[in-house]
C-alpha cells in the first residue's frame, strides 16, 4: 500500500529485532538438544555400569562355585 511506506531505518530495526528473536530461538533449541544428549549419555553410562556389575557378580559366583 503506497500510504504505508516504511523508512529504511524502520525496516532495519525490524530485521534486527527478528534476527535477535531467531538467535534466541536457536539458543533455546541448542539447550534442548544438549540436554537430550546429556540424558542419553547418562542412560548409556548407567546401563554400562549395570552390565559391568552383573558381569562382576557372575564372575564372583563362578569363583565360589568353581
């Protein structure tokens, strides 16, 4: 619409504001992804520790029975 022309500075301010919003959204997304990675790594660590403990118990039982 011809009567609603924006100045170059208004457009630049809008672009800068949108760029900040995009950067904030990206930062939040990265936090979420990092949190999921850490959770997955923790689960894998717990499973590995449990398997090691089970293997150690089986070894001790075999030594006792052996």
